[in-house]
C-alpha cells in the first residue's frame, strides 16, 4: 500500500462513525483535539511536497468539524489545534526531503493510534443505535 493511501486510510477510518463532540467523554474530546492537531501536521507536511494548492487534509478537517457538530467553543478549539499543528510542522519542515517524508509517516502512525482509540468508542455508540456518517466517503481534493 502506498504511503499517501495508507495515511488516508488510517485517518479516514478514524472518522468513519462520528458522534457529536458534546456527547463524547472528556478523553475522546481530547483525542479529537489531538486528531485535529495531527491533521494540521499532515496538511503542512503534504503541502511541503505537493505544493500549497493541495488541500487534501484541510478538506478532511473541514469535514470533521461538519460531522462533529461541536458547540462553538469546542469547534474553535479543534480549528486552533489544526492551525497549531500546521504551523509547527510548516516551520520545522520548510522543504520536501527525506526528513519531511519520515515526519509524515510518523504523523500517520499517530493518527492511526488515535483512530483505533476513537473507533472503539464509536463501535460502542454504534451498537447502542447511532447511525453512521462516513467521512471516508467524502470525495474532496486528493
């Protein structure tokens, strides 16, 4: 499986069955914030190699905020975490090279770990009767 596809599968799977953020346990809200940060990092690292016009991970973040339907304060926190992750990696990896590609892989692994934790919670909610809303079906920019 190619690296970009693997990253996409990992992070998209984590968004497969969202629950409204205000209904999430505090640890899941923190995981969502961590995910937003990872999406920001991924966006910066991908743009480093693909160019600033690439909006793949930004479009996933927009979709996350739409699906979560979080209250205004939590939505602002998620967006701030995305922007902080983006700024952090943009300044750390201004050029596309082996180091930026390795950083992108590390962020993918972090996103995958978050996906596993969140998917466990989502399965519990789903078994209680919540309807799925898949971000993975989104056909945004790639």
